C-alpha cells in the first residue's frame, strides 16, 4: 500500500511544485490540485461559476492550451486543454436582471504515465442589478469527471533487481482500475461595479469585479485502489480585478489578483495589463474601436514570472503567456515553465457601441 502511495505521489510531484505548501499524505496528494491556467481571465468558468454570462456580449467561446515543464520532465510535458461556451440570456429583454448559461470542458495529462483528468461542466448564473452601478450574481455548476492513468508505464519497486529495472518482472502490486469517474458540484458569487454612465461622460471609466468560488462542494471520492478511498479537497477561489481608463477611453490599466486554496495547496497570482485601444476612422462601419493591444505580466508567488500579451480584433481576442520559473524547479527547467495560448470569440462585436463613454461593463 505504501508503495502505491509513494509512486502516485511521485507522479503528482510536478503538480505540487507550483505551490508554496506541500501535499498531504496518502492518495489525497495525487488528487488535491485542479488544473490551472496563467491566463485565468480567459478561463472564467473555472474561476467562478458566477462569471457565467459575465461579459460584454451575448455569446462567448474560449479555447485554451497550456504546455509546461517539457524541459524538467525530459520531453514528457504536462499538457492542458480547455474549451468553454457561455451566453447571457435575456440581457436585452429583462430590465434589471439576466441569466447566464454555459458549458466547459477541460482535459490534461502529465508525464509518461499520462495521469490526468477529463471533465465536463454545465454552469448557470443569475444576475441582478441593484442600481446603475452595482450588480451581483450567483452561480451553480455541475459536471462529471474521469481520472485515468496508464498502468503499463508505471514502474514498481518490485521490478528492480539488484538496482536494475526489469520490465519483464511481474509487479507485486497493481492498481485495481486505470480510471474512475465522479460527479462534481461547485458554486460562487460575484460583485460587479461600473462607474455611472453620467460620470463616465466627463471622467474616466472604472469597472471593478470581486468574487469568490467554492468548488467540489460534494467532495467526490477518489480512488485507483479498491481498498483505499479518499475525498477530493474542496477548493476556494477569491479574486479581484479592475478596469481603469487612463486617457480618453483609449488607454486602460487592468490590475488583478487571484488566490486559490485547495486542501494543503495554495496559489497566489498578482499582475496587470496595460491596454491600448486603436481607433477605426471609418464612418461607414459604425464601429468606433476595432482593435486593442494589452501588454503586461503576472507573478505567481514562489513559482514564476509570467509575461503576457493579448490582441483583440473585433470579435476575437488572442492571448499568449509564458511561465518563467523562479522556484527551485528552475534548476531542472532552466526557467522554461510553459507556453499558454488562448483564443476568445464574443458576439456581437464588443467594440460595437456608442462612441461616448466607456463600453466596458465586465472584464
């Protein structure tokens, strides 16, 4: 039993490196961390179900890809894929409220043993305007996940003879199953503030988002071994981001902060973008602003510095970040943490609106 625990913890060690606290004992260490992206603003449904539908438009689709630690793992990287679609329902019909509905899917695999998870979630959110400036939302998310591992690529201590690995040796212990599934339930709340439109006409725009998410409320059971069963740790997320217009609605600062805690692990990110909006001088399109370029960076505490660039063109946004390791993993990774790419599509065009004042309601 201890051998199985040890091997699975070794498989999961890559996950644990990015956190400031170590894994706990037992199977929980292999299961205690969820997937994570550096571009967390482009994975809203993984940050808080209450952000479902919280964007400037009616339909939104996002694709994410992350490839990390290829150097540190001798060419066996940790790859993560994600897709989400959400919609704002009744935004034009209901005066002081609307609904959000969405679907998110993600999958990742780590190392030679291909230990990973694939999960699909359905999210619902309800938004209520308290007044011209303040809006709150609550969200609920439910889904199903499957964890898996390639048992044939595991190496057991009993397969080492006189210190030499013998692949033909029959292991003394084996997993009872290479995969298992479980249901998952999450929830969250978000507060959005937007400077009143009457003030924006004469001063700079300001938007603030604060929220918290509570994931794995049901603490689903996790097991690869028939005898031992442990529960997945619940995860808490707390975040804040601000949109501050600096100059004639064309330049804005977007500082943000995010904190995750899941069992004995935690993650803290802080950073900002500087966003510059390019104007389209055409009077025929009816579009005042078509393109925006954002450049910035984030710091993940005790782990990495993350340069970031995002280009928004009409309905599309393209984001690129790169994790530069600053932790002890740097010796193995040579500072090469990982590349992350995101592509977002929003309809209707979020730039298409009045030329007066800020068009930003959400971020």
